[in-house]
């Protein structure tokens, strides 16, 4: 996945016409950050879920992703 030392959450499927698809996420992308906070530690999926739960439903979020070894 060309992660280097970064950790994150691998996207295994993007559903057509849903928010991830509309935001430009692709299968194989790795989410490494959420609103400037890196997804580190032994349980990045749990960390990402908690950050999402703590977000306001109408808020705009910024994801940092790795795609083919490059930050996006």
C-alpha cells in the first residue's frame, strides 16, 4: 500500500452515488487523517468511527488520504 510509517483505514469499497463516491474516494485509498488529526494507534478504525460520531451531521470534514503512495 506504500504507507511508509503512516497508519490508517483502508477503503475496501466505495458505493456509487453515496457521499464517499461524491467526495472522490476510491477503493484502495487509505484514510490517514480526519480534520487534521492523524489516525494513529493500534485501532485506527475505532478512532475514525469516534471522530465521525463526534462530528456535527451538517459539518464539512477534510480527510487526508494516501492514494498510490501520494497524499491527497
